[in-house]
C-alpha cells in the first residue's frame, strides 16, 4: 500500500502548540527535545522539579513552558490545555515500574488510568485535533503466539499490564464515541541515555559498569524482551502524529519494536562487551519474575506499512550511545 506519511517524520509539529506529559522520563525527554527542534511550542507538565533528569541536564526544560501539577488534578489538566491553546498532546506520564505496581496497585491505577482519562477529557473539551497516548506491549499479557500484532486481544493479568490495557481501551473509546483523533502506542522496552530507573536492566547494568561492580539480574537471565532505542521510539511517535495530521490513524493502536527478542543475560553480556567490562553479572532469580511476562516482542508491520517507520538503530550501536550518554551525565544515576 502507498505510505500515508513518510520519513523524515515530524513535519506536522512545526508551529504546533504541544503538551507533553512525562517529559522528565526517558522517552519524554528525548521526544521533547526533538519537538523543539522541529519548531513546536512545547508545554510540559511535571509533578516536581527533577534536577538529574535528561530534560534538565541537557538544558531542554528551560526552553519549554513548565506547568507544575499532578495528572490526578483534572481541573488543572483541563485549564492547561485550554490556557495554552494546545493542539497536540503526547501523553507519556505513567507509573511505569512493574515491581511498584505489584506493591502499590492503587497508586498505579490512579496514575495510569485516572491520569489518562483526565488528559482525554481535557482534550475532548478543548477539541484537540491530535492526541497520542502511551500504552505498552505489556497490555497484550502472556501469549503463546508471538510476536504481538495489534489485532490480538489485550489479556493483561498483572497490575501494571492491566493499567496500561485499561488506558489503551479508554483512549480508543474517545475515538469511537466522540470522534476524537487519538491513537495509542504499544512500544517495546525503550532504552537509551536518561533512564534513571535502576530496576530496569540496561540502566542497572550501566550503573554497575560505571561503578566497577557486578551487574544485577533480578531474574535467572532467561526472560526475553524486545528492546527499542529511544531515538527510534521518538520517530515512531512522530510518524503517528504525522498520520493523525493526515486524517488517518484515529482510534488505532500501533506497535513499535525491533522485532528481535533478547534474553536478559545476553543483553547484559552485550553491554559489558561494548564497555569492555570483564565483570560477571550477579544472577538473583531462579526463573521469570512474579508479575512479569516471560517472553514478548512486537510485529511493527502496521506502522511500517502506513508510514515507512522502522527501527534503524542496531542494538550494539544503541548500547554504545547509551553508555556514552551516562558517561557524560553520571549525575543522572545519582539519587
């Protein structure tokens, strides 16, 4: 089929009035930086100042309009969208740690579900013409059939996965019911410089390498994940925004990933090899982790067919770029 949009992506952001939630996160910081370069007028919502986020360390936040507040404050979100005449929303904010979700499901459902419908309601009331909401490939849940494709049912069975599946379905209901041009993303595990969550495999391994200690693997090393470099993830969002601007993609979900499953132990070994680090990982688990999916990876054919998007970054290349970023910004892993 003919491409509805094509790379390079993001031309539709030029001159837009963009709201980004979750801008201090890994994807949020990289997306916000690219949006500014593309000529967007960017408002970011932050819960509190974060001096060691990539957005701050790279001087990007100072180029944005910053609104302090909580996603659970629906009136604030509605006022932010209206007062800033927002015409594009990228909703990335979430409680994103699986272990935290298992320990505190209420807080996770509040952040990921209530927070999402607050954003959607604000967009509906202001008639915002483009909204992209971050779901997750974890919304699919355990499946004996892989890779994931968008037509699969969402069968999440753990709190984090269920919260993303709920937000996914709620978001698409705004297209079906109100005709609001909203799309959802189901991305693979994103990695790159600026991820401060050491419960995740790659930043934990980088932190270990930089401090000269053994990397920690919480499982037995066998779980398989699809890893997507953050710059490719940004391109996926830009491609979907361009698609919405072209009048397509409303109410749809889009996978994005490398399509290559990698064992946790192999990821650590690859990163150690890139860093020329000789330490052996400390393997803590005896199987897959409770509350986490053992094997998952994505088929990105739908997004590629509509936009020409594909993951361009080779894994070792992405690992090297990630390691270099942390070497240049070691304070991001502190505190």
